[in-house]
């Protein structure tokens, strides 16, 4: 079951859980009303790791950059 989400596939987000930039791949589940997303982070020389995080832990890069400038 899909939940209406503000997360866009292929967009970059700051993952507050990891403190790193990740790319949203796709919504994979709904747990207690929260959309769970498969995301991909770059570790090193072309190495990428995929993991599943809740929608709540993803912050759009536009907002995270604006917060850092203030």
C-alpha cells in the first residue's frame, strides 16, 4: 500500500538518521502510517549502499542548505 508522500524518486535528501546525503529510490512499505523508503548513499569510490529509512528522517536538500545559511 502506497501512502501519499512528499518524497520524490531520484531526488537527493539529507538523512537525519545517518547525517549524510542519500538518493531516494522508491517507497517500499508503510509502517504505522509512515512511508518507508529505500535510499542509496555513496560510501566511497563508486561504492553505494542501499538501506530503508522512514520518510520522517529525510529532509529535502533545499531546506537543509537554507538552514545552514541562516
